[in-house]
């Protein structure tokens, strides 16, 4: 799938969720702290490279996990035929949604994650009860609550409550290669 097709799908998802919640474009833009033109471009599918920070802000204000605004993950059999998965980028991270599902009122998202050295990625709090699990395959990272981050290296695994501001930092010279699992309870309105 092309970047444009992904952008159109992201825009349609955001617009549908916004309308289901009875929010105007201006109101959602204000709540999410993004420009009205930015949100309008996202919904129209003309803004093809939104940052993870922007997408998280919008998803958070819509009360949904990030996976709800991203295109469906590409099945392994389609990945071999040239369909590309959606990769998002932030200040320090790049992530690809591999799998997302909901059961028993909990949404589980699995991402392939890369953390670039020399930068800090700050993630806003997710809904209460959200937990993140990071398994590192290469490199060393400092992740978790911004006020008490955890250190983890290749072969290691950490988890933290993600309902507070949290960070991702590669602590060495090498890029961190990891998987990130996010479990979020269903947000009830």
C-alpha cells in the first residue's frame, strides 16, 4: 500500500471517530493541541506523514488506542506480496503496528519499535490502567515513567504503567530494536 493510501485510511478513521463522538473539527483540534489545518489535512488524507505525537494526541482525545486510527496491520502472507505496513515516526521512535485485537474489554497492540540514539521520545499518559511491555533485541534503552525510567538492554524485558508521561531513550550509540506491547482497558464514556 502506498503512503497516500495509508494517509487516506488514517484520515477516514479519525473523521469517523470524531463524528461518532459528536466533536467538530475545531473542537478536536483544540483538545488535541494540534492545528485545525493539520487535523483537516489528516482527515482529508493529504497530510501523509503525521508524527506519532500528533496521532497519539488525537487518539487520546478520541478515547481510543493508537491502533484505532492506524490502518489494519498487514498479514504476513500479504507482506510478501509487496504490501507495506504503516510505520509512524516520532522524535526518537519509529514503530510499525504488527497486530491489534480486543478481548474481554482490553485492547492489545503489538508494535515493532526502533529508538534512535541522541533523542528523547516523550509519550503523554494513556488511559488509566494502560500497561506497556518492551522487549529489547538490540541496543540499550531507558524507558518508562518520565520521573522513574527503567534501563533495559538486549535480551531484556520491562513493563510499566503507561497512564503517566513516559519516555523512550536509546542510551548508547546504537539504535534500539524492540517490540512494544500495549494493553489498554476499554474507555467507557
